[in-house]
């Protein structure tokens, strides 16, 4: 009598089912981790802009809403390209607000609660215009 070596169809299906369950548990955690790590792109970009704004202020005694005036352009701020940036101010002599908005169509656009992050000249950090303690975007 010849002995057959190998796995049965039932054994293979059980292994596939176990891999499916493990994947279903692990993927949401991995996706959440990746979104959190990509927020660093916004933080680095806003820090660059704030640094350039402070240098501009030291030379001109006012802030600016122009990236070109600070020596930056919108293509060299975000290294990864997950965020776009704007600078706004109601009074350029007293301060500014930098806004990082997740680029539509990129993976960060699904980062609910942290798609828009702001940094003010006073150091106030807010996700979606809400004080920082409500959502851990920073």
C-alpha cells in the first residue's frame, strides 16, 4: 500500500481561515499606526513655515502670508506630499496661523478628526479647529 503525503483540503482551509482572522484584526491597527506616523509630515511642514515666519519677522517686524517671501514654496514644504499648507492672519504684526490640510485622494484624507491641523504663532495646536486635548493629532 502506498502512503500519500501532503495536506488535506480541510487542513488548508483551516489555515486560510486562521490567516484571514489574524489579518482582519491586524490591518485596522496597522492602518491607524500609518495615519498617525504620516501626521509627522504636517508637523514638520508647519515647523518649517513657523521657523521661516520668525526669521522673516526678525528682519521685517511683521509676518507674511506669502510662502515666497519666506523663501519657501509649496512644493518643498511637505516632503511626503500628504498635506497642503496655508498661512493666514488677521493682523500680521501680531501673529499668524499655519493650516495643514490633508490632500484629497491621498491616504491621510481618511484620517478622521485630523485632516486639518493648525499651528499659531503663539504655539496653539489644534486639530480641525478644536483645542488639542480633544483628539490626539499632536
